[in-house]
C-alpha cells in the first residue's frame, strides 16, 4: 500500500524525543515488507542537507492559507541506509530556526507553522502524483492534515480512497490556538468554530482534538497508555473525546530499531559486547568515567544510575529532587544525566554537578553519541515518570544490559517486569505510587542486586533477551492501516 507518513520530527534529521525515532524507523520496516512509504517533514534550518544528501527538486508548492497563497520549495532525500524517500518542505519564514517547536519556549506562530505544514503535505502528494492509501499523521503538529483530507481534498481523485490514521505520542501537548488566527489560516473560517465542533475545546482551537475527530483510526504508543488516557488523570481533559472514539482507539507498543541500538555492533560505544560477553560492559563504564575526568582514585566500582531524559515535570524530576542529593552525599551511586528542559531543573542538576563533581556527572543538552555511551556504560537507568505514553529509553537500556528502575505507568508498565530473586525471572524494578519514597524503595531493591552474583548476571542476561523490535510495531500498524482503509472504502 502507498503510505504517506507526516511528522514534525524524523530521526536523524530533526529530533526532540521518541516521536522522531519511530517516524524514522517505521517506514524502513514497512518498505522491507513490500509497502510503498514516503515521509514528509519541514526543512528546518539546522538540518545538514549536505551530510544527508538531501537535494532540492524543481517543484514549487502552492499552498492556500486563508484567502491568500503561500509558496514552498520541495527537497528530496532518503532515510539513512534505506530506499525510503523523505521530502522536506522549505519555507524559511516558518522553519529556518534553531528549534523544532521553540527555542526554548514554544514559538508564538506554531499555529501558522503547522497548519501550513499540514496543508502543504497534501500538496506534496499532488506534486508527486502520489495517491496514498493511508495518511499517517503524528501528534498535534500534523492533526490538520486529516481535517484537510476529509474536507478540501475529499473530492480530489488522488485522495478519494485515502484513509487517515492519527497517532498520539503525548496528550500533554495539544496545540491550543487562538481560534480567530487558526481558523483563518486553515481556511475553515469562524463559522465552523462553535462549542462542540471538531475544532473547539474550552474556547480554543485544539489541534489534538481535531486529529482525534477527523481520523478513521487512532493509535497511541502503548496498550497501557491507551487504557489510561480514557480516565481524567491521564487524559489532559480529553477523556470524553477519547471515550467517544474508543472503538477506533488502539494501543501499539513503540519498538526499537535494533539496527541502530544494539551493543553487539554499535559504533558509538567504546567496546562492543553481548549477553555472552557481559564482562566487556565494564570497559564501557570505565572509559566513560575517564572521559568525565575520573581516575583510579575515585572508586570507579560505584554503581552508575543513568538518565537520558527531557527535564520536565512529566518525567518525574520533582520526586527525584527529593532524594537524589541524599544518595550522592552518602555515595550510594553515581548519577549520570543527559538531558535538557526547564530552567529550574537545569539549575538543580548544575548545582549537583558543582557540589558533587565526582558523583553527579551532568551533561545538559542532547548528544546522540553520548546517549549510546550512557546506555552501554550505566548499570541502571532511572525513569520515574509521572506518566509515560511509551518511553523508548527503558527499551534501549534493556538491550544494553542496563537495568531499568521505572514507575509502573504507560509503556513502562508494558516493557519492564519486576525481578524475582526466587526464580531469577524479570529484568527491572518498578514502583506504582508517584512519590519519592516508593521510588527510593525501588532504587534500594535495584542496588541490592548490583554485583550480587548470580543475580547480577542473570538479570542482565534477562534484559538483553527482551525483544521490543520496531519490526513487530510496524506489522501492527499495517493491520490498523488495513482496518482504516476498509472503513473508508467499505470493503
């Protein structure tokens, strides 16, 4: 089938989180199974077109915005190590910036940027004469693609049988816009904005709701999150809409692209290893500690708890701050962080780095190479999220024999099983209540297994046997696409 995937971020070109990893790997898997996918994203100013061999086409897109036309240039490349084409929409006024969504705060014109992108995507298909069986859009940034598909483009022969599938990666980011701006840019006009309309939520245009209402099928990124978001605590105010569309809501667990995330052939780490050569994992740990300036006089045998995360309230940073300094003061473990986010959290971790330079190894920002090294070098990975739609970090960690300590929510609950000392079953440590004491108890249980043989080797071997491949994820999406097409075409 012809699949048009549209996303605001796609790895490795532009990445803010797990969304990019999935949109960068799923089309490659679909192509392996004989499908015909293309990917569409904005051409951000920071994308290295030379490095990725992305070249301009002699195609100008004409995109109607409100009562005027705007123009964009189309670029073409390939997803790395594949034949899957990716098309980048160049509009320098909107996308020639350092950030994807903001730098550091949300851009004031995200309504206009992403409404333009959503409509331009359909013009890309027209310019290429690509008739999609399915348009697969992701999160609020591309929600209006489905609104346009079902309205302005519904009678275009190119889209007459096209189904729309909408994937929720994180309900917390909904795209709440001023209706007078958003309805003008979209071309729908204020006459289609009224209480209860597909666009309206609490007096604002809500792009997430728009995607949910216009989609033929809706997916989210783990089975547990699909259940959780139907209740107020997790739904971010959208529980009524999600329950209304409940028969079309399906949870599909995100997967890992093991061609990139595998310690046996990872080119980013210091020493390759497998579950049959676990002793080599320690070399990665020692190399990374030395890279951070430590030497043999600094007790290099301390366990390392790593964290690769956005620094936001969602990620459980508040409960971590209650306990972390106490652990460092007592030298229970080293804490290794790679992340960026809200300034209050950045300030806290920089304070720890200053006060405990040998124990708090803090790197603010994001470096793909360093993230690989952290998974390979850490003994444990901490993910204390208040909610977590899926999470990929714990799945990466498992493949590298790095034991996850996680809160039992969303995809964390679907991928981590508590280790049982009696029968050596399981591969991680969980806590359910969102509080610092429950988290601390899970950390204590985890530390009790460190270098405690035979359990230390057994739990790491268990973790490395886990298979959360994106191949299985891709096959599940193909099932949903077929259901969506059947719904549209009545076959």
